[in-house]
C-alpha cells in the first residue's frame, strides 16, 4: 500500500540533488537500503532516504570515498564509539587532503619554473617545457 509519505525515486532525486542513476548505484553499493516496491514494481521511499542521500553527497563533497562513507553511515548509528570513529576517519581524510595539497604545490612549483624558463617562441625542440616532458625521470 502506498502512503502519503511515500516518495518516488524522481522525487527523492530532486529533493536530494542527485541523479536517479546515482540512487540506483547507491542501492547496489549498499549505501542506501533497498526500498519498498509498489505492486507495479516502482520504488517507494520515505523521507529518511532524502536525508541519507544528502549525507552521502556532502561526505563525497568533503572527499570521502564510498567505502569511507559506508563506514561513516555505520558509525553514525553507533551509540558507543561512533563519534570517536567519525572523528578518526575525518582526521585521516584531512591528512590525505593535506598530503595531496603538498603534492600539488610541488607540481605547481615545478611547472611554474618551466613556464618561467620558456621564452614562448622559437623551435619546439628548444622549449624547456617540452624537453622536461620527454626527458627520462631521474
């Protein structure tokens, strides 16, 4: 039986700001519980699905992987050690982001050096940028 609070996949997709295919993918990945089905076979969701989808989307925006999001979802219901586990995973993600930023800054500095060394004219074989790309890595 359909209730007034039952939502279609299209409606929760719009409410959560995700694509319908994303919802189906999250169901297959176990991030979103399998919904009830109407006699017609259509999926039927409740409002908690929208909140869960928003949680997943925001966690992805913060750089969490789907496996990490799965863990965060499990920890969010753990009344004993959930908050400690969430903080630990967030700290781990923060360290990974800091490492990535440091790597990007290193790459940026190297590229800036090459751009500064390139006169912007002349033969391609004299271009320091192209030379750096074909030279063997030391």
